C-alpha cells in the first residue's frame, strides 16, 4: 500500500473512531483513535526523513562522495 494512502486511511479511521468515542463516551475508543493518529504522524515524519536522506544521498553522489568513503573496515 502506498504510504500516502495509508496515512490518509489512518487519519480517516481516527476521525471516525474519535466521533464514535465521543458519542458513546468511550475512553477505549478514543484511545484507539489517538493511537491511529500517532501512527499517521509517525509515518509522515518517517516519510519526510526518508525524503531528506534520499536527497542528501543524491547530493553526495553528485559530488562524487561514496557512502563507503566514511566507512572504517
């Protein structure tokens, strides 16, 4: 599954469960809703970090710096 679609799905489930939890006054449902939002936020953060690292690696590659340049064997 595509990451962006997964994030949207988690946020959608969060909204649905949050609304249901508020209607039923259920702390358990609200807890699950907030765990879903935390998961969506974590995925978004990881996706942004991944993009940043890929850009950094591409820049190093353009400059002729191999990832193994800094390796110590």
